């Protein structure tokens, strides 16, 4: 049985963009699409759906949200098998539970009633930081959202197995190029007696980053020998390097460590920065440690 692609919907403009993105993603992978609306979403984002003019009773509103989003999905691609349901729970709990049996979770960048000035909604952040499956937060500029730039970017950290596998699979189904990025840095206070020593140290770190890329991609290259994969060891902070790369990407993929038995938000600095500032959709892939 194929696991569905699950989308959290609340009727906001952001969630409608998430539906559009998810329909295309489901079509690429041949997956069923499941739309989930939590009836207690107001606990997090308390305002009207963008397509509503008056607030109806909660049940009627919830059914309207799901029905409208289902119709939107079917109009965009009738070939995608889509279903929808109203879950009597808060949004984070509903989506995390749905993620236990999902190919991936998809959310908008922020929900209804988002406070002006905030870059990422509380639901999207909590789900990306706690889900056991990959989470895609649909954000960015129109060319990136269309998926026509022909490039996936993956940040290769430690560990990076899940993120690399997800990124390679995405590039394969899209028939596009993959750029694997490994950031490296020179210690700011490293004592050196000669500029040549500093150059040698930098060269050594770059070579280690390139070797780490080769190790991380070895299995992917073996499974996809014809894949168009660019290796990029880049000097600089990882979050800044990946933010710059996101401008020319259809999707940026990054791992997030999940420590067994830890129940708080598990989201590193790099993933956090991308979720708030990337110029394309962001996939956060759990990396068990």
C-alpha cells in the first residue's frame, strides 16, 4: 500500500499554495493525496479563511475548507487520487499523527491569522521540528514554486543519509540536476605563522569537505549512475550558503537530527534559517541519531 502525501489545509492563501505544490508532487511520484484539516486550528491561527466572508459554525467551516481544497486539487490534476478529512484535534497533533503513515507532510509557510512580521507559522515550525517523516514547507518566489528551474539542492551535514536519499529521489522523478553542498569553515582565531600555512589549512578543509560529499553520495551514485549531481564544497556558514543556493532551486533539502526519547523541538540552526528565509520550498528530512 502506497503511503499518501499529506497536506495540512486551513483555507489560507499559504495552504492553498501548499495544495497546488502537493498536487504536482503527488503526480510526479504517483501517490495519493490526503488533505487534513484540524477543527481546532483556531487554537494556533485564529482568523478567517481567505475565501470566506463570514464565519460560519465550526463544523460547516471545516467542511468548507476541505471541500474547497479538494475541488482545487481535482481541478489542477484530475489524475491525482485526492481525499480529505476533518480531524477533531489541534493542527500540530493532527499532522504529526498523520505523518506516522505518510510519504511526507506538506504545509504552507504560515496559517490563518499569522501575526504581521513573522516569517513562519507556529504550526509549520512545530511540525517540521517534530515529524518522523519528511516535511515540506511551501515557501519562496513564484519561479521557484513552479518547479521550472531544474535544480534540487541538498545540504550535506552529519548525518545526511536521509536528506541525500530524499533529494536524489526528487531529482530523479523530476529529471533535474542535483547540487550537493557541504559547507566548511576556517576557525576565525586559528593562529598561523605564514600565509602559505593558512592556505594549506584551507585547502585541507576543502578537501575534507569534498571527501565527505563523495562518501555521502556514493550509494546514490551507485543506484542512479546517470544522475546529474554537482558536488560543491563551499567555504562559509552552512545556513548562509544554502540560503544563497535556494534562489536558483526548485527545492532545498536539509536533514534534522531526531534523538530518540527527546520530545522537544528538534531543528538545527540550518533548517531553522531555511524555513524562515529560503527562496524556494524547503524539505526537512529526519535523521535518526
